[in-house]
């Protein structure tokens, strides 16, 4: 039984490590935020299905906000820099 558990655990770990993420994003290596002091985040939730937990969605937004604040910007709902997040 112990050998079967070890084999299944190993297969699970290998399967998880080789699975590619469905997360896609555009990036520019020279993207510079130093010209901005503040930012805003807009989640486009019109295409989100009912299976998406709204609490998880808000946690995602809060984590993104914290990551950008760590870069030196402040959150401001009236900012000209807008991070628009679309889920599909």
C-alpha cells in the first residue's frame, strides 16, 4: 500500500509540474511605471460565469493592488493609469 501511495504521489507531482497555466498576458519588457503616481483597477466581470467565486475575484483584485502598491504607486479610483482585467 505504501508503494502505491508513493507512486501516485509522484505521478501527481509530475502531472502538476508539467501542466501549463491558462493565464495569458501581454507584456513589454521596457514597460515603465515611473511616470505614474497612482493607478486604478477595473475588473471586466461581464464575461465571468456563475462558477467564479466573487470572494476569490475580490481577493485577486486585492492581491494585484498590493503588488502594484509595492512598486511605489498609490490606488486612486480617478487615476489615468487603468489596469483593465478581462477574464475569458
